[in-house]
């Protein structure tokens, strides 16, 4: 039987990484569709582009009816916490409303399709303050920002729709990074500044706020491997929730120190009092035993390689910016 796999948000950081890793594992009869909101977005060779705005119920249903996917990986979202807080209406429209529109279209017009829904560890929110050790999937949801709240609502919606017949797996990945990520996220934000300093485009100073927050980081290539296993592995329980985590808490300040140690020139770290806000969640890390048991998954890429690859990616981007 041929696979017809649709990735929403296919032109984003995770969508591109997923398609890149998934394509070599598909057969010649399989099809990989990329759903993207922007009609001018470009996808890699082998991905069939489709304009899909998940907030458009008519257009989304037409796409599902036409493509008849056997699996839908739902990545389309407002994913940056700051951006989500600045436009809450759009955040809820995309993250919750778009998920509902897509899931209802699948249930109506492609009911045999498996849905791989990508939530976030942010849904645990305040629970991190009271839980000792890595948080597992049984922990209460207690979202602490609009992004987390909209994703928690969508996560619960998918769980409820499983009772109506939706075939779905829910992932709650912890922080992930890697080559290709934008500066809206902490690791590439540091790496981009280091690359510009090395190129002489920025003074050799990085201004920072609170560096004491502790987070659980994964390489994007490990994350998409888990999604691929969920796509290709039959027999996963419908509605199951799977954390993706390293279980290794990392202090943001230590990540910055590791990156600056890789720099080609000395860099000063300057505390900016205007940015010194205490973290709402001082420590957050996870337990991914369930993913290990059901998917035989665990992180494989060393953190040192992740940092090297993110920094090299930004060196290449900055060089390209200068040349162009």
C-alpha cells in the first residue's frame, strides 16, 4: 500500500527537517505533500507543494478530500512564544482553531489517516515548579503563556476527538534546535551574534538578560526521527501522548559559554539590566521513557555536534549575507 503523507507547516524549521529525513525512507510509489500557508514558499525537491491555510475551513477540507492522505503530520503553528503573546487572536486561530479545522476535515474525509499532532512541553508550564525530576506524560497541564495555552487546548481537543474515531498520536517535544532555525530561539540567537562578531559586523559583545533558566534541549534531527517512527510504525495506541526529551537539564548561561568558547575571537558577555527578568519557570526537563518503549527512540546526536552545526550554519548564513 502506498503512503500519502501530508506535512502542514512544511516550509518551517521542523517541516523542512522532517521532509529532508523522511524522503529517503519512502518508496517510489509513496507521495509526500507539503502544506504551506504562503503560496510563494519553496519546498525541497520531492515534496509536492500545496497551499493550505489551516484557518480556512473550506480550503483545508478541499485539500484533505483531494489528497486523501494516509498520514498527516500537523506542524503548522505560531510557535515562537514572544510572537504568540503579541498576537493572541492569530495564535488561537492557528494553534487551536486550525487544529480543529484540520482534525474535523480528516475525520470527515480521510478517517483512516493517522494524525501525528505536535504539541509542546510548554503545556506543562507551572507543573515544572512542583515536579521533582523529569516531567512525564502524566503530569498536569498548566500552561503559563498564550502559546502554551493554545497548544494545550489543541492537545486536549485531539485527545477528545480520538473518542470520535480520530486516529492520532500526540507529541510533546521539549526545546529543540539545529541548523536552519531562526534567531527567535535562544541557541541560534547566540550563534548568529557570534557569527556576526567573527565577520566584523557586530561589536564583540553579546548583551544578555537572565541566563540561569535551565531547559531540556534536543537536536532537531533526533526530534524528526521520532515523528518518522510514528508515521511508519503501525500499532501505536490512538490518542497516546509521547514526550520527546533528553532528560539532561542545561543552563542557558552554560550553553552561551560553550558557544563563545567555539568563537574565532574573544567575546564579552554583558549583562543588560533591562533584560534581567527572572524566569517564570526556572527549571524544565522531561522524561521520555514512553517514547523509548513505544518507538525505540532516544536522542542520538551529541550536544557538542548540535552546537557545532548551529554555529557553522550561522557562519555560512552570515557569509552569504555579506556576499549577496
